[in-house]
């Protein structure tokens, strides 16, 4: 299991690769990248940008030893994606590197997600942008380790936490961490999604 540590720039390729494996069959990414033959490479590109964004605009954590997964948290007041940080993270190239059709699907779905989050979590909150554990390291407490320090901060400061998942199997996992389903919905463009909130524990 190891301990949670910040992702260093040198960790980004390995951490992104672990996340890509974790999300290989995720509903969001099978929607965005429907071709299974190109999905692994595109997921790797996507998560290199996402992990770098987390390092710049929030908190990106992995485990030591092993870099078994990643948690990308955006802090209260900064849960809307910053164009400047996206540029520095290399995410503005996504329309080309991911492909225009995939990028259209991605923006349609994430725009819907943004609207849901604004409605369900209008108050200051920690936003779990992504939590992925390498499949060979799952069910060993890695995800719990990667969430623990941020959830403790939320409790200490009286802040909510928020996340989205397209995996029904993950709902019970997050419920054990204190999240509850605020809404279950199917957007016009995207997979069935569970939108979850966690109130601070006193």
C-alpha cells in the first residue's frame, strides 16, 4: 500500500500509465474513446496532461513505493479548470492529440458534469477530479490512502468533497469513505453517472 506522496514531474509518465490502465474500461472513457485499439495510447496522453494539471492547480498524489495510482484533487475555490494551467499542463493540444471527434465527446460530457457540480456543490469543496489505481494493485487500500489526507483536511476545515463516477461498482466504495449519491443521471451525451457528495465529519 505504501504512503501517499505528491507526484513529482519525474513520476508523471509512470503515474499516468497506471491511471490509463485503471480507466481502460471506465464508462467515461469508453464513451470518449470507443475504439479499444487506440484507447490505451489516448488514455496515456490524457492522463499525462491531467496529472500535470493536478500538480499545477491542485494536489496530485501517488504512493511510495510503487506509484500504484493517482488521486487528483482540485481545492476549494479552484474547482473550475483554469485555461492557463491547462496550457502549462499541455492539455490545450488535446483537440489534436486525442482527435477532434473524441474531444467533442469529451467536452460535451464534461460540460454537462460542470453544470451538475455547480448545482450540487455550489459551496466551497474539494473536488476529486480522478482517482485511479493500477488494476494489479487494487483492493489493497491504495485508493483509501490516496484520499485520506484530503478528506481529513475537509473534515478539519468543515468542507464538503465531491466526485463523479461512471462505475456503479465504485458507488459502494465511495460510500464507505463517507460520500453519498446526490444524483444519478444519464446525460444526452455520455454514460450513466453517479454524482456524489461528502459532508464533513465532525
